[in-house]
C-alpha cells in the first residue's frame, strides 16, 4: 500500500511565491533579503493555518542559499538548500515552545546561538508557539534576543500575540498574517484538485473555503476528508451533506416567502429545516448572513466583499432586486434581536417562529421603531 501524505504537507509552500494570501509579507521579506537588511528577530503572528511556520522555514532556507535566483528564491541546488530539504541542515534550529517552554530549554538554545555556522553566513532559530514560554524562560531569552551574534536570526511564531511580553515585542519586527480569503483558498484547492485528478464543482470548493474560516490548513484537511468520502468526486450536495451545512436554497426560499408575507410556508420551511436535524439558531444565523449578502449586492462597491461562487452571486443579485433597503435593514435588526435572545429563551423554536412572523409583518419598520422606543 502506498503511503498517503496529507495535502497540507504534500502541497506545503517551498518558496515565497507559493505562499497563499500573504503577498505584502512575502514582498517585505524578499526586499529585506535583496537589500541585505534581514533583521535579527521576527515575530510572525496571526490565526492558525495562515502560513506563519511555513514562511519562517522559507525565510530560514532563503537567507542561507548560496545562489539566490533573480526572484529572490532559494535555488534548491546549493549545498545549503540540499541539506535543508533533506532535514539535515545545521543552520536551522526549530523549537516547539508548547512542549519545550522551560528556562533550561531556552538556555540550551542560547548556548547553541554562540556557535557560528559552518556553511553559509546565517543560523536561523525558529520558535513555534512562542507565547507558551514561561515567564522565566522569556526573561532568560531577553538579552540574547536584544544583542544576538551577527550570524543569528530569530523567527518567533504565535497565534496569541497578546500573551507575549512587551519587552519581547519591542525587540522584533512584527508581521501580522491575515486570514486567507475564500477566493484565494478556492483557487488553491482548484490547483490541487487538477493535479490529483479530482472532479469537483466550484460551489463545493466555496463551501470548504467558507468552513475553513480563513485557515488554509483547515481547508486542506476538510478537502482530504471529503475527497475520501466522495471517492474523488466533490459535488455541492456531497459536501454540504458531509459538513452538515444547510443548503443556501433554503435561505433563498425563506426570503421569497418573507417578501410575499407568506406565514404558513415560512413556518413549514422552518419545520423542514428542523426535521433535517439543523437547530433553530443555525437557521436564524444563516438567514442573517443571507440578508447581509443581499444588502452587499445593493451596491457595486460592496459587491466585491461578497465571498461566494459566481452562480450564487447571480442568485443574490436577482433576489436583492426584489428587496427594499428598509426590508433588509429592519430584517437584520429583528434577526439580530432573536440571536441575542436565543440563549436565554426557554422556548427556542417559538422565539425563531416569532422572528419569522415579524419578518412577514406588513409593518416591519414600525415594529422596529416600537422596539427602539421600548
């Protein structure tokens, strides 16, 4: 049996140009290398799965490359690059601070910092999850971080910047990694699907990207799971079924019923959703997201914020033409009130049904004015 490698590892970026969704950070790091202005310490912070450790490793490899390309990428052919690729480089030291967070661990690192590199001119020290270091370990690290040897470069990575001492932050160049956009994740998944000969529907990849919540690693993990589940045929229905996501068609139907002031069909649609195993809270949150998307479609400028497939975008544009601004704004207020009250409600279904009744009201704006007065 062939050994399976998960997509997050198999397609992990090996060069700066392969990094997804962090163009400004990549450009800054490349310019620093090009102009020989690599700082003594970096702090990469941001949500999980956005490329912090990946960029740290690429930076560590590139600053030691003996024959950089014109694009400021590692050549992959010199002795330093080959030793890095084989995992035998003596110029790169990685420490997982989640499990090595004591003073002794930092003292061992400090002792290694004094040793000059045998190949190349730099030694990179990558400390992952640096916020997990103990207070005493941070203090033991301060002096070395402030005045390291000329050959040492420290690259710290964390998902919780607020837990790091200000004295550490002041000694680092801080790079904040952004959540990766849905479109960037979809484009990356499309490339992988084509390489792996996996059939897919664009809407299916959009659902995966939205579920990942800005983390590429999460998206790739979900992608691998669904590829196995669907036997290399990613359809929209198979994805929403596996991820337990409510079909967006329900929200388009619900909005049409609300516009028609059709109370019976609105309540029957809610009953159908509940019968499928979805709870009332998920439904009302999804309806709020749907109203928000319809509101974004009202203006060409805000339309660019909408993160959905081209097929869904066309449906939103068609439906938003039927909705007045007052209906959407007041509807969002009603939905938001129901969301706030949901946790404290004893009869949660009745609360959501009342929400739908209000949205079907002929005097929706008057209802909101009355609630504001109260």
